[in-house]
């Protein structure tokens, strides 16, 4: 026959150990007993650690706190890259710049229930001769408390000596402006998460497409330029 022991304190027989006073309430799921050092026990959540991470690509998304109930998150934004120009001669080949990068630790989620994510599209490759490339759109995170913006990369100019400034970065703890898109048939601007496209021209380099995320495409002549690198958002969730 089973028996029940009902106590409000625990103490080892003999010695000088402090009596442990049990909590007066029931525990919630996954809680453990914590000692305050003076013998009072209370229920507490397990220590912090990574729960999961989610990668967002495409255009529009919503992150929801209620799915995993984290106590803190790290948000990373990498904006897309701009595209290079399409020139009819080497003097008119300028590359697109890289998109900005933003990282933010959000340690207080008490008034945050969700985050709205918008990922700007990359600069489209230029198909019309003697024309500048195209800008990329900004990538943003908005949660009602924080606004993070990674600026899209800029277009390579219709000039061999133009330089496309890198995408901006605002609102984060750690921010990197995108790499400059160089003129005079040089490679595109790099990004924190990507490698730029090379200059592109008929009979020589045949692929000005950037690798990874967010870098600019190379300027071209005699052939259309490639698209800039795509943007991406990563959300890391912690207990």
C-alpha cells in the first residue's frame, strides 16, 4: 500500500545543515527547485540556452513570440545587393554595391508579441545597353519597440568611374555598411554575408553573379549585368 509523506521542511539528521523549506505553490511544467542559499526553495525555469533559429528569405514574413515563448532573441538582417551597369565599352562598366547588415539583441520581450519582416528585392540585372544598374530594396524588422533597417545596395552608374555607395545600417548593436561598387570594370561591393560578382564582359568573365547574400553584381559591357545578391533575415531564439 502506497503512503504519503507530508512535510514543509527537509533537513539531514545530525550535522549543521540548514533546513530546506519547500515552496507553498505547485510547479509549472519544466520548472525545478532553486535554493536561495538560506534554505528557502522556490520553483524556477531552467537556465538559458538556444531554442531554435529561423531563416527568412523572399519578401514578407511575420515572426511570432508565441510559437516558442523565448525570453530573448537575436535578429540579423542582411539587405540585398545592387546590380552593375551595362555598358557598350569598358569605360562604362560600374558595379553594384553591397547591402547593409544589422544585428540586434532584444533581451526584453515583455511588450513584444511579433516582428514584421520585409526583405527588399535585389537590384535586377540591367538588360538595356549603356544604362545604369538597379538599386536593391531595404530589409527591415519592426516589432513596436525596435526598428531595424539594413539598406539595400545601390546601382552601378552608367559611367566607368562612378562608385556606388554601400547600403546603410541602422537600429542595431552591430552594424556594417555594404561594400562600395567600384567603377572601371572592377568587382561589385561585398557584404557581411556575401561575396561580390566579378566584372562581366563578352569573351572574358562570363558570370558576374555574387555568391551568398547581399553582395553587388559586377559591371558589364557587351552583355547584360547579373542580379544583385538576395537579402536574408535570421532570428535566433533563446530561453
